[in-house]
């Protein structure tokens, strides 16, 4: 249960899942994205990553709105890729809120790289993974040149 853990959890619902979690209509969640995410995070003591056209990350007090990513990422398995990125960062001892924010940003950049390779209409979650590899290699090369 969310209330029985030792460290903050990160939850990554899309709007439909959030509407079920909050027992609210999807339209109400869409009309109140920030408030819904903040309230859920505060009440349950979690980091909430509310996925929509622009993903919101909040601990209930601070809000981060991600600007990377594109509509092609609304594909089955994309959320699993995001969760894996966040979990990988947390496994490296990155604080939960920082891991969620960076994970969402990297996920969006990876989706943008995937769109550049295969377009937004044919994108698969595996293309996002390949995009992640591409942006991490590019970042490593740029860092090596500094």
C-alpha cells in the first residue's frame, strides 16, 4: 500500500488512471491538472508524475512542468519506459523528486529523438528506448568535449 512504505514513492498515472485513483471524472482531472496532482501527492506523500500533453511532476508543494516530448509518445508501453528511467535514476541514489523530474525530461527528449527517426504516427515504445540511447550517447560525447 502507498501508506506503508519507508521512502517516498513515485506514481506515474495518465489522466484516465488519475481519474480512477481520485474517483473523479476525467474532465474534472483535465480541468484541474495542477490541483489534482498536488492534492494527490500531498494526501498520499508521493511524488506524482501526472502524464498529459505536458507532464506535471509534484511533491504536493513544488510543481515542475515538462516541456520535452510529443504526441507520438501516447503509445502503449511509453509509461513503462518512463517508469524504468525514473527507477534507474533512483537506483543510482538520486532523490525521488529529482529522479522524477530528470526522468520525465529525458523520456521526452528520447521521444523527440524517436519522432525525428520514425515520425510521431508510427512511434513505438521501443523507439523511445532507442531515442534514449541516442540522447545519452550524444550527452556523453558533448560532456567528453568539455
